[in-house]
C-alpha cells in the first residue's frame, strides 16, 4: 500500500477537467459515484412532481430551467434522465441550426432520442413507447392482428378516430417498426429523411416528411398517441448556439413559438424543459412575445451550493485515492481542507464548477510541490479526444445528421480556421440554400462554394443540381464542391446527367466524405456548443467561442481532417521519417494510430506533468484498446529518447516508477 502523497503523484488528477463538460445526456454517461445527491435535490423533486402531474392528467406542461454558468443545468438534465427514465421517455434536442427547419429538427432529434435504449432495458424507448399502447396490452387483439399490416392499421384507426395526420401512412410505419428488416427504414422516415422511391415503396408510402407543416403534424401524432403511455420529456439545452437573427441575436422566439404550438394543438403527455443561462434569458426577455411567455407553466432557478456540498464534491472525487491509501488520510478530502474552501468562498456559497476547478488546481499544486503552469493546448487535446470518442459512439452513419447540420458544422470549422468571407446559403431562393456555403479560397482571391447533401431521394437531388448550375451561371463562385457520400444516381436519372455535366473535370468536383471527417466536424461543433453556453473548461478557464477558435488553431487538431485537406483549407499532413521507422515493428497496424497514441502519451504527461508510468500505460491502453502494452512501452521509450519526457527511478518496481515532463529546449 502507498501513502496518499505517493498515490497523488502517480495517479491522474481526480479533478480531471475532461469531466467538467456535460452535454447530450444520451451521449454523456454520468458516474453515479460522483453525484452529490443533495445538490439541486429540491429542484429534482420539483421537476419530478411536475412530471407526475403530466402522467396523471396527461396535460402538457413547460418548465423553464434557469441557472448561472457553471451551476450544473446540463448535468441536472442528465441526472433527471438517469433517475426518472423509468417513468418517462427522454428526448435531448441539440441547438437548431436554421429556424426555417426547426420543426424538422425537433422531430429528427425526438426520434433519435427515442431510438436510445434506457439503462436496464433491452429495447429502445421507441419500441417501449409503441408497446405501451393499448393494442399491445390486449392479448386477444394482438394475436388477431399480428402479421396483418392492414388489420393493425384498422385497429389503430378505430382507437384513434380523429386528429391523426396521414393516419394510414403513420400507423403503417408504426407497424414496420416491429419488423427488424424494415425498422431502420421506418425510423428514417419518422426522422424526416428524404428517402428515395424504392425505400418509400418498401414502406408502402407515397412521400417523405419534407415540410415544416408535415414535421409538426407527425410530432403531434406522437403527442396524441402518447396520452396512453408514459410522458415524453423534451429537453432543449445549450440554446446559446441556436440559429441567429440577422441582427446577431439568438432566435429564441422560434423555440417559444414551437412550445406554444405544442400547447395550442392540445398535444398530450409532454413535459417541455427549456434550459437557459440566467443572463441570456434576461437579455432576451423583451424579444419573446408575451403570449408565448404565458405558455410557460413553471420556472425554477438553480441556486449556488453550500460549502458542505462543495466539500462532498471533493470527497467524491478523492474517494478512489482515499481507498488505496495506507495509512488512511485523516479526512476524506485530504490533503485538501475545509479551511481552503472557507478562504476561497467567504460568502459560504459557490457553484459546482468553481469547486471542481479549485480542487483541480490544489491537487496539481500539491502533486508538483508548488506553482505550475497549465498547457491549454494539451488540455484541449485531451478534451477533444474524449469528445471525439463519444461522437464515434453516437454517429454511426453520415446521414444521421441533416444537410443543414452538416453544413452548419462545416461553417463553424471554417470560422475557427479564420477562412475569409464566409457567406451562408450559396444557393439562393431555394430550400436548398441551407445546404450550402461559400468562402474565399485560402491564399487566393477566388470564391469557393460548397454544397453538402446526403438525402437519397434522387428527384430532389436533381433540384439541388439545378440550383448548383444556376449558382455557377450567376458566377456566385469560381469553384464549386459537392460533398456527398450517398449515390448520385444512374445515367437514366435527370439529376445524374446534370451532376455529370457540372462535376466532370475541373474546376468543380465531387468530394466523398469519410466518417472520420464527420467526426472531426461534429466534435468541434459539440465543443463550440459548450463554449457558447459557457460550459467548457480548459486549463482552469472558461473559454468563449473566440478563445476556443484560437486554441483549435494553435493545436492544429483540424489539420488531420481529410475533408479539410481535400478542400485545401488545411495542409496535408505526412508523418516524419523517424516515426515511420519506429512503427515498422507494430505488426502492420495503421501508422496513424501510433502517431495518435504517441501524441496522447505526451499530451497526458504534459497535463499531469508528473504521474506513474503504469498509470500512463493503463490510460493509453484504455484509449487505444487495439494496441498492446509492449507497443505503448516502446513509444514511451521513444519519447524519453527524444527528451520529451523522463522516466524517474527506473530501477524501482513498475508500480513505483514515475514519469515527468521535461522542459522544452
């Protein structure tokens, strides 16, 4: 056994800043051991009581959740989902990129969230919702309609005699959800994907959900049928990064209009939660129509936490270290003390983030025996890697994101890389404008246009190509790129013929994106959401969007994105010869993997500055399970040979060996 001093020196700082950021609660997995039950418990009880009222009388209600930056609003939403998923279906809706498509955005994220499997369940929320309908609870009826699509539709039409939009098509898609061969296709239709004719034929449908009105009415169908089942909780969060008005203000009115429509249509069994920073809510209060404000049923504000609660946060983080220590430290927060909290927060109150930031700073100082300087770029790289891994788990195909979202993410990256003269909506006067953007080509005075469309419907693909042709004819850009992974059709398709006419030969061309590039864009988008919502913490600071953009440029993380390389926005990266030689012994695995692993090892040591060699190896194996321990050791040795890091007490037992960062130069 080791003393608490020895353990702190070898372990990763338990107040790891990577864990400070919360986000989509279906993407983030909260550790219950780190939850302090007393924090915001009164708010949790209040929201649960409101949810119980919805379950009792089926009347939809809306709650405004206010809190200062760092108060834990997003974390509370995740905690609500974790504790109350047994009595409600939870939907997390990302910031909408375009107010003109807000209903389709809400529908898409509603279905995406309903496709998630709650903890302890075997089936998705969507199937649990469907099987909660009365028709599935009556064995005699279920046996009679099983395997008979038309009987299923007739039974639901008899049950829901009015108010269902496109009842035959909608109930038919619900039936197809029960067929494993058609389930994914049925979900795509419900999400509002622009399906091709063959897919529609397989679902026995005539058209997609391709308008705001249709999306609103399909969502209304969920509400009208949901009255039989558990409530659906719609959570709108990180609203600081939603679509903006021409004057630069966020378009909160669009969201409040959606909320009022849900109430005005008398949709049953919804609890709508709108989470907003207190100051942002105050600044935008006069921009919301009074009639829409009246649709807010309940308002709650997160209060600052007590020092007792802050001390409990510290104890929860230090508990794994405390358990390893022998002898046991005098208190559960040793080597930290209550007195430090009292000196730092003389008013007796703080917020969870400040408590975590103080703990991180104090433990790092204790580990190094004095003052230290944090490397913001290194910390960002670890946060990026953590977020990138979550995005990989969340997004399984490019079409999971809408064209509006993809081009918005791409536009955010352009801004981060300081690309000049970015102009949204290259394709004017069409609904496909939000699929496009233009900018000035880096290093040249030529205008580049980018159109990104992944909808498989080839009829609509023709209209996109037609809009591209008009943009070229009007000289809106000198080079036009089409980004598309989906099929572009056959020679018999009008859209294909136009595509070949435009994108055969220079200067215009097709770029087929890879999933990894999409992960890069989506990861940056997630961090941008957090930065605009003041939820991102890097090296003890809360960077705004300009700060984040500067860190992204300094880190050159985006230089590894092949899509950006293909567009000439970032230079192509080639590995150094000496590293290529080192990786010859790595059993033919991708060299990129080992470059990433080497970067990770150096980055982790940079953020910790001192840590156990075995802890470093184990963290690397956790992040890169495709490699083995000997390969990790070889890369650590290479970093030592390059005088980047140093292995201390090399003759000691492996558990006692420490690794430290060597100063540059």
